[in-house]
C-alpha cells in the first residue's frame, strides 16, 4: 500500500455516471483519500498511471474502455493497484471473469452504501470481498464476505 501523506489509502474512482462517482466519493472521503475520478476506462488507466492509487473502484460498463478492459490491462502490466468492481452486473460469469484477471472485490451498486467501505477494508487487509447478495443468489449459502 502507498498511503497518502495523511496515512489513508488512496482511492481512484471510475464510473460513467457522475451521480455514482459523487455518491462513492461521499461514502469514502474521510476514511480514505479519493485521489481522482474518471468517466471511462481510458481515463481510469491514465489516472492510475499518474496518481498510483492503492485501489481502483471501477464499473464494468463504461465507454471508450470498459472495466474488464481496464483490469486486463492492469493484469498484463502487473499493476500494484488493487481493483474493486462496483457494478449493476449480477451475472456470476462477470464475477468469475474479473477475479480471473485479479480483481479483489465485487460490489453491486444496490449494496454500495452497505458494502463498499467493507470491501475496500477487506482488500487492504489482503482479503477478497463479494457482495453477500451475489453469494446467496449463486450458491445459496449467504456467507457473503469472502471468496
């Protein structure tokens, strides 16, 4: 981890909806340091290259380059930035795909208020996180917090 001068983990946000960016920043500011935002995958990669955040919070569906394209690039370049997906996609195939490329967490947007901070904390502790609603729908056990 490369904490900022204030000792907080550095977070970069990428989503094509301004409202989601604003909401995520409001949830995270104070506990973490939000160092930048982008509304497409190309902007996210540029922000990561210049700001070297600890964690990227990224949507799957974005213009120019989607979130899966972003994580593939980070995987191929062996980036140290951890990736937390924040998305409406609840298809287990998406979950499997992003974890295959090194994602650390998968949070659904309806659970952003309850899960995003917990997901980032888990990632900072070296654990993975999947929104509990996905685990219930995919395997019925409802355990929620890790893979």
